[in-house]
């Protein structure tokens, strides 16, 4: 299996630290609001990758944090006049609901920053002892980037270059820092903010230290894979490396994976720009599986542009899969025979070819775009080669193949959800049948048109009216 490693800037063979096991850390959201579909991208693409590693037989220890202490959370809490834990707990709950809707598997551990303060104080103390951090007059603790000769190795930033852009620290009000690139490990409390006692001052941690500490606690000093959106490469991940490696003297993570941005009209979707749709906005209009399929239909490192047109295309593609599994479900109940016919053997060989293409795609740096294409090829063959004469053995094979790859690895569930729409459609069909019986063809046509506009296709068969979604 190959992974594009951000640090080496190339695809490399993946070799886990312990054979058969993978330790993986994915930076999670700051919880002060509902997550938007850009935040959902890393959740979905790395969930698919985790599922694929599990499919290959790896035992994956997957850790993803919630940042539950942060300026934005405090601001939201002050606006509502509540404790900041009320805001963070509310949005952790909402985020977990969105993740469940999007079929993102819960992490092995979802640590929260506020529950790991002791570990942060320990790590900061070690960094001070080792001369990698210093305490300013007001109790702020800074990491000293000059003390780390490897600083910049992930983002390939050159220290001298960074220094050449040196701002006047006095002018920027950062004159406590020795170097403009030094970053906060611990900061003194301000009125109305959550705080914890520490050897330096009552205060709260900087953002970067939490991931270093949680990764170490739940996965160990060196882990296999660290991941997140590409905006985290600098400074967040660079700073995590600096803290962790200066503390342990060991490599922090062997592989670094970063997803590209979800854009809207070519601009990064973000809360600060206001150009976002929450997962909740989108799942009110589309099945969450359509959003998941849309995100997986692109390569995770490429930018992905969101628009209604592409969502509608994803919806039509998802419908194609559902129509196929509907048909297979029906045939599974009626088919018989446990020996494949010659034609079925040939079709099975063709499908096996696409199973291989699926695995090759996923082995090639989590290429879910090509893997989804392989699933659509299997769906196409399934539609063309199954009918009421198919053997049960063949129908079962096709069905379980789609289930394993699409539901299991891509995490795109293929069971049609019965919803209120079903009832509404059945009612309209009954009304149309009654209208036809009464020779009121105008009314019957009107109902058919109404159903068409709802995306429902009617088929008049000898057994009565059948319907499916367009
Ligand atoms: P945040 O809550 O902003 O820290 O983001 C949580 C995760 O979502 C991080 O891994 C970010 O890199 C990622 N992320 C935020 N916005 C986008 C976007 N527009 N496209 C892709 N990933 C994003
Ligand atoms: Zn992080």
C-alpha cells in the first residue's frame, strides 16, 4: 500500500511500526458551531482509509480529538451567557450526530483537550527543562523554534527565510517572544475564561500542545499516520512535531496525510469567510450518503468544488446503486440454484477484475475516486447480468461484493431507507389507479406528472403498478 507522505512529498510504501497494526491520529474540529461540509471532508476520507485498512486485516487504533477550549468557544459562550463547556458539549453531541449520519465510524478514542490538561502541563515542563521552551514575565510559556534544528521539516519552510520576514516584535505587541515564530504552549487566564492551575500561572493551553499530548497518550511516542486538512500543515502540524520530537527525542509520526480543501466557487469553505453549508443544511436536502459519495468521488488530495450540480450528479449515481441493490434484494428472495451458469462464471470473472481495480485504487494512496468508479462498473455488470433466471449463488455473490466494497469500505450504505416519501407515493399511486378505473384519465395523468416531478418513475406491469426513484 502506498501513501503520499507530505513530509517526503512523494508516494511511499506504507510499513506499520507493528505488523498488522496501525496507529492513526486525525485532528478533529473545534466545537463552537455545527460542522460544515469542509470539516466533514477529512472525517470521511480518512474514515474510508481506515475502513480499507481494516478490510485488509489491519487492526486500526484511530484517535480523533475534539478541541473544546479555544477563543471561539469562549466567545460563543460569552455571547450566550453560559459556561464554555455548555457550548463545547452541545457541539460535540451535534458533531457525533453528523458523523453517525455520514456513517463515519466512531474513533477508538475521541479525547477532549480539557480532559488532558495534566498531560499538557507535563509535556510543557519537559520542554522547559530541556531548553525548548521559556516562560515570559506574565507566565506565558513559549516554544522556542530556534532551539529545534529540525523546525520547518514538514512544511519545508526554511528558518532563515522565515527570519528574513522578521517583524518588529515590539510593533506587533509580541515583544515577550524571543523569535517571531515562537508559539504559545500555555497562556495566562483572562477574566471570564476557563482556566487551570499550572506551575507558571493560572491559564489554559495553546492549541498545538493538545494534539501532541493526546497522540502520545493514546497511541505512543511514535505513531504510524497523522492526518488532517492541508491548512493544518503549517503551523499546527509543524508545531506538533516540534513539541513532540523535542520532548521524546523520537520521530513523532512516520507518515503525514493531508486532504485538499472543499471549495465553493473556487474559495476554501470556511466559517470565517461565511461561505459554508453545514452538514445539517445539506442532509436536510440530500441523503447523507449522497454527500459521502460526492466527497469520495474526488481524490482526497485534490481540491473539490461544491455545487448543486455535482451534488445532483452524486444523487443520481447513488440512486443507480440503490436501484441495483433493490433489484438484488428482490432476486435474493426468489432465486434458486447454487451452481453458477457459464455466463455467470464469465460475469463473475469480470466483476473480480473490478474488485482488483478497487483494491489497486485504494492501495494507491487512498484513491477513492477510482475505487468508486470500480463500484459503478460492478453495478453496471450486476444490472446487465441479473434477472429472474439468475442463480441464487450468483445473486448472492454480486450482492455481497457490492456490500463489502461500497457499504463496508467506502462506507456508502446501500440499503434504501423507507421514509415518509414511500407512504406518500403509495397513496398517490392508489389514487391514480382509482382515477383510471373511473376513466378519469386526466386526473391519472396529473398524478403521474406529480410523481415524475417528485423523481418517481412508474411502471405499469401485469402485477400492478411498480415504482422507483429516478
Ligand atoms: P477546524 O475546526 O477549522 O479546526 O477544522 C477541522 C478539520 O477540518 C481540520 O482537519 C481542517 O483542516 C478541516 N477543514 C476545515 N475546512 C476545510 C475545507 N474547506 N476543506 C477541507 N477540509 C477542511
Ligand atoms: Zn491537531
